[in-house]
C-alpha cells in the first residue's frame, strides 16, 4: 500500500528523515517495500531568472540567454519560442539528471556557442504534456529555490507491505497510530463537523442479511456540482497511486485512504428513491458491475438494492446502473461494515479484487461507518457544494466489547523480559485500548478497529512489538538438553553418504511430473493435483527414474557424456495403505543410473564404457557400506516390464532398470 | 647384411640377462632401439641392397627389432616402479588415475549443514508426509477457514481432504500429538506452493522448521537460539535484527534479518538496497496450536521457526535462479561439493 508522508503528517508529527522512518516502520512489523522521494526527480533543477535574451547569430529559432540560478549565471541556448528576458523559469543546472529525457545536463556547444544548462518545459519536468514552450513561473518565485520546493513536490511515498492480520493498518491513520505509539507522540484524528446536515428527508435502510452486513450507514446529499478536484485532493489521491476522477469519487477514496473505510456513492436519480435494502444474493442471480462486467453471484454475496433492483455487490463493487456521472446532482453515500469472510469468499469466487474488498475481507471498523460518513459529507460539501438532507444508520446487533485480561507475569514469562505496568499500559492505550490497571493484571478493552486482538497473547505481542523486539535480551548462555536425541532421517543420510563416497553425483528433481512419466507400466495408480501450475505436470511421481532419465538425457545433450547419478526422494501412488492414509501410499525411493565411460582413454590405458557389471558392482559396494551386502541376491526378472534383471534385498525385489535403459547411450 | 643381423641378434640376446637397473635398460634402448641406434642403422643400410635381397633382410631385421623391444619391455617391467623414482625418464607430471568424487546436491547439503548446527544444540530430527490434510497443514496451525492468511500459501489440492503441504510446520503437530514436552526438534523436508515458476519462485522448495516446547520457554530463548545458529552458519561477526511479522501459528511472530554479507549492509542488488537479508521466520507457538494437540497453553510455552533452504543456499552460493537447482545440469551441480 502506498502512503504519502505529507498525508501522514496530518495525524502525527514526523520530523524524521525517510531513512529513519524506514527503520521505525520496519521495527513495528510493517514491511517497507519501497521509498520514493518525489523531490529526487528534480535534483539540480532550480528557479532561474532570465537576465538577458538575444537571438542566436547562426540560428533563427534559437536564443542565447543568460540565466541566474541563484549561485551564479550561465549562458544557455534555448529553442523555445516564448523565452524572454525577465522571466522566472525552471532551470536545470549543469550535472542535473533529466528524469523524463534520460540524460544528464552537460556543457555543450550549439551552433558554435557553449550552452551550460537547460530551461525546461512542463513536459520535461514530467508535470504534464505541455511542450509548446518553456514553463514560465510567477514573478514572485525566488531565484535559486529548488524547483521541487517551489512546486510543492517534496512528498515522500512509502510502499508498505501489510500482513493479513493488520486490516487496521490499511490507511494513513492506521499507520500513523503505530508510529505515534512507537514514538510516544500524539495522534491527531480530525473530528468531522457535518455542519451542513439538515434532516429533511427520511432515508430508509433495511438489512435483511445481518450476518453478511452487520451495519449500514447512508446519507443523502443533494444539489452538488460534480467537477474536477481541487489541487490538494487531486495531489493526495494521485500521490497514493489512484486516479483523480471527480470530487465525489476522489473524496470517497480520500476517506478510505485516511481511515480505512471503503465508501460508495450512488447517483440518487438512478435509484427508486432514498431507500436501501441489503439482502442475500438469490441462487443464480446476475449483476453488471460499474466496470461493465456481468457476474453470476455466489450465495456468499450480499446485494445492495433499491426498492426495485440490485445496485451494488456489497463490499465489492457498485453497479453500472447507479454509477455517478457528469451531471449527477444528488447522491446516496454508503458507509457499511461487511462480514470479512463472506467478502473474501465472494471476491475469490467472482475473481474480483478491489480496494474495497481488500479492506473489508481484512475487517474494517464497524464503529467507524458514521465517522467516515460525516467526514465524507464535510469534504463533499466543501468541494462540490450541496446539502446533506438526511442520514440513516442501521446496526441491529452491535458487537459486544472485547475485554481481555493481560497478566503481567504471563507476559514476562513468555517474553523473557520484565516490562513494567506503566510502560505496557502506555503502549496499549496508544494503540487504542481502554486499560483498567490492576495490581498484576491490565484489563483491556480492545479497540473495534483491531479485530485481530482477541486473546491475552495478542496483547502481549502488541506490547512486545511497540516496545521493540531489539529490547528483548539475547542470552549468551543457555541450558542444554539431556533429552533423548533421534533422527528420522538417519538411514537416508547414511545412504546418501554411501552413494557420495562411491563417487556418485546427487540430483534433486521435481515431485510433480507429466502424467505419462508417473503412469509407468505395471505400477500403481497415480496421485494428481486438481490445480496444477502447468497442465503438463499434474502428477506426483511414482518413481524417480523418469526424471533421472530426463536429467541424463539433458546432460548428454549439453556434452556431459559420462555420469553416475543418484537421487533420494519421495514417491507416491494411489492405493490403500495405512489406516490414516487410506487413499495413497507415500514412501522413499533411492534410484541411480550410470552412463558413458567407466574410464576415459588415458596414457595408462584405453577407455571403457560402463556395463551391467559396473551397476551390479555399485549395488554390492553400496550395500557393503550399509553393512547389508550379505543379504542381497541377484536374479533375472522376466516379468518386470522395465527391467530384465532385479536384485533382491531380503524379500523385496528391486528392478535394475537403469542399466538396460542406458545401454543405448553407452 | 644377413651376418650383421645375426651377429647383432646374438649380441642383443647375450645382454638380455644383464639388464638389472634402469640405467642398464636405458643404455640398451639407446644402443639398439633408439632412432639412431644400431638396429635403425641396419635398416638404413638395407636401402643400399639390391631390391631382390631387401625382403629377406627386412624380415630378419623386423624380427630382430621385435625381439629387442620385447627384451627391453620385459626388463623395464621387472625393474618396475621401485626403480622409477630414481629414473629421470618416468614422467611424474602425467595425470594420475583419479577416483570419482561424488557431489552432494546443494539443497541436501544446505539442509545437512543446518541440521548439524541444531543437532549440536540438542535438537532431534523429525519428518512427516508431503501429502497432508487440511487439518495438519492449516486448521491445527490456527489458519481459520476463509482467512486471508491462506492466501500467503497458494495450495495444491489433491481432493477435498488432501493437499501437498505448503510448509513443514505440520510435522510439529504430528510430533506433539505423539509425544509430550519437552520437545526439541527440527523438521526438514520438501514443500509445495502453487506459484508461477520463475527465477525467484518454484512450485517446490525445501524448509527446515524448528520447535522447542517445554515449561517456561521464552522469546529470549528463541532469540538466543537463533542468534547462535546464525553466528555459526553465517559467521560470528554478523549483525542481526528481529522485526515483528505475522504467522497464524505463532504469536508474537518475528522475522530475523542479518546484515547483507555481500555489501556489508551498504545496500546492493541482492538485499534490494536495504542492507538486510531476511533469513528466517519465527515466533512463540500460538496457544491455539497447543490446544489443537491437547496441551495446556498455561502450562507449556514454546518457540518455532522456519528456514527456507533454497533461499539460504542461493544467497550463500550466489545462485540467482532457483530453477537451476532442479535442472540437475551436472556442469552446475558439480560446482558444489
């Protein structure tokens, strides 16, 4: 999620540098995936003053200008038709990297006169597409000021990865709260006024699906003028990677990015009146969303309807039939709380993921719907005019408060450090908990926006996280164990060492193979996965040999002619086995193959290809290393489809496949 | 001509019994068998004979040469290797008869290295099946149904009940079901994720999970153990940090980073300019996991951790494409021993 530093500073004081904030944010468990310093794009570009401007003697369209950059003057050749003496201009000084053009400003001669610097157009600054001439700045611009500062382009954009438990952190206020807690600073959340609300009309909201939609708040605003957003709003939504559309859409997005509450605005004239019904989707019911796609709704879906028809898939996307458009004057604004697991199911089944569904499935704050509604009313009236003529808020079964006791001794013994009551209380309060301090127990009411705080251990984690994992000691000495020690892999390790000691190279291949490579003659039925990544490798291997032959083949093709390969790995077959796994068998297999030359031609002797007796010798040597050589017997095996020969260890037949397969390539 | 040949043959035979040392043999070779030796000289002389006589002489000369070579070879063989060291003419720089060397695969090698360190700290090694049930892979590990946490692990399903395990963590459930605390195990094995195969991700990879549960196990114990491991594996000079994270089966959860050993923390391509490398995930066993196996979370605590093997091996050996690990190109595999 993208966050703007300017925006964060509305809620908490952050004088720290982006690098320090990176460290602090990471320390709270939010993953910093990227930092974009917007002003870095304008390094070396300043407000310049064109002191003189004359025609180039050897070129009609070029001018020779003297530009004051605040730290000296430079001679610059400029090709723009609108350049003139006395202007304030964006001036790229020598050495500046031009982001949009992909080159560095260097001294160079243009038609015989040396130019050092460049006067920029808006397009060259990456501000818009205007390249008709240079950008002329207002006269009051201070010569020498970095252009980023003059343009107000000094924001820093953080890209933060949020773990699935932290739905509350999917907003600027959410992140600001963590930062305020870590830095022990005040968190400032604006208080909506909704001064322009007059209750003139009744907004009827009926929830017929209270499990899927526990709370629905709505407001009617009439008499608005939709238009382009003012600069502050446009910059804010664009800074976090969203497109600025119009004042109302931008405000709903702004409030979502501010507090984490997704909102939706319906065109009231497209509804059958100021009335909303929330109900389950009927089996097989279809709906066209505002992106023009039609969907068949799953039973987990919740529909927002007017008196006649569905107008939105709750928590996912509004409908094409009620979208606000140019000319919309009256709107119905929705601010609701949806059941996270139903939204997740529905979004997955529909194959749709929106900013809304992403937040609802991670649980929004059921107590914030009205706050967000009032905040949006304020901002819509501020930017688009109009009047709020009525609101509704239906919340039939409010969630009971979650009171969790935190025993200080339990916390100390889980963390291995003593965190005192005062510090723990301070942290929990900063995160939004209501705390009643007892002697050994803190009785905490979890904030409604933290649905992940359910148990004592969840609070312990919060205290540890904000206190800082680095402040938990790392003991230099620890107890040793006198328990019995065992190794389930002891035999496999011994087998691997034995094979390596005989000069064999180990390979590790894929468990998922082509069906034909799993369905071997005479072998058991194959186990396959329902959802393979590639349709050609859906099956679990029943033998290591097909992959081994593939590997040998690939090696021969790239010029490795001689090899002794082995692999130890699990194989699978569909068959009844132990009681707990009635439908398949899973076991280990050891496989090996030899091909090419047993000995290359050297000064001391001729080359010799591997033959069957090398293979047989390997088996003997391997078993000798494993102290099993006395228990082996070799015999021919006419019945085995892959092999004409097998060896028998105790009573189990082991086919000698590889030797015959490789005769062709010897 | 024929007389000369017969005479030389007698002489050669006479010396046959007196070639006792390397020098004797070499002297014999130079005198008779060398390019300008006496047998070669006779071959030269033969060219002067009338054409009719040449075949007879040639035949006798060849017989002489074969016999002389036989005498020389037999003498060299009987003097044998014992004399070799003293003889300048046995070329000791010739390549030796090499024994084949087996190369362990980098994945199993890395697992072995990690196992060795934890075994020395008293951990046992436990394994479990690669085909798992939803219970062991998810539910018992506190992944609620329909929770976004399941998105972190795209799963291959076999049917409603069975799946390919997405981590080796289910082994800890199986072991805790069978045993009582204290349990101190590491769990190596293969895991599967339904992801598009690329340089950075594969549908299969390997993990070593760890679990220690007993009365009074603390987060400090977790840190102590994992720092000891990291110092032994990556070198004692390393710097590390633990930062909060999220796993359904641990609470509190953390990820451990070490300073990037390629750039010493300055920032490079491998550490994505951050100066840090994530090496493992860890945390205190969630009480719900203990409840799932019938332990009392008020009586038992524990820590768990998981290390990705391919990632570890690739960072350590500078391999930048995970697919190389499973292609089994011996030109690659044989670079690791």
